[in-house]
C-alpha cells in the first residue's frame, strides 16, 4: 500500500509540472509560432548553434586546453579568423602576408599593425585577399 501511495504522489507531482509546462506553452503560443507569419525568422536556431560549435569543440582538442595561456591564444585566433571571415578574406594568404612581414622584421611583430587590419586595406590588397570560390557551395545536411 505504501508503494501505491508513493507512486500516486510521484504521478501527481509529475502531472503538476507537465500541466504547468502546457499552460506556459499556451500563453506564449503566438511567440512560438511567429516564424509561420514571418519567413525571415528561422524555425530553429541550428545555424547559430553550428556557428558556436566549432570553437567550443576545437578548444577541447587543443593542446593545453586547461591552461590560461591556451584559452587566451584560442580566443585571439578565433577573433582573428572571425574578423577575416566577416570581411570575406581568405585566412591563408592573409596569414602568409602577415608572417612574411614578420620574417622580414627578424621575427618581430610589425611596429604598426594598422596596415594589416581589414578596414585599412587598400582596395587592391583587399581584392587580392578576398576568398574566391571555384565550386558551388555545398548544402549542409546536418
């Protein structure tokens, strides 16, 4: 009999939480279905989740991922690569250009970083660094 009473208590407790959740969904139904009337609003947020997934997964795989210096280095590199992606600059030629400039300065960072910033690039340099895709983009099937 004690097991039956405890089972009924668990069932009542679960029903109270399920009922609360359904009532909450009913109150915000118009917000949850807003994407139906506005096609510019995505039905899900998979794109934003995938955008944040790369750095999170990569960070776990990097050497020294538990150390402070590694976290700072990863943050700097992710910031740099995201900035280049925003400006549609291919990171490989940009990094080669930057590292060649360092090599010419005996391995030291350039005294003036301003010429390397995307918003300060000349139109000719920007055109040389912009990504060029030769094939059509692949569709993400995940």
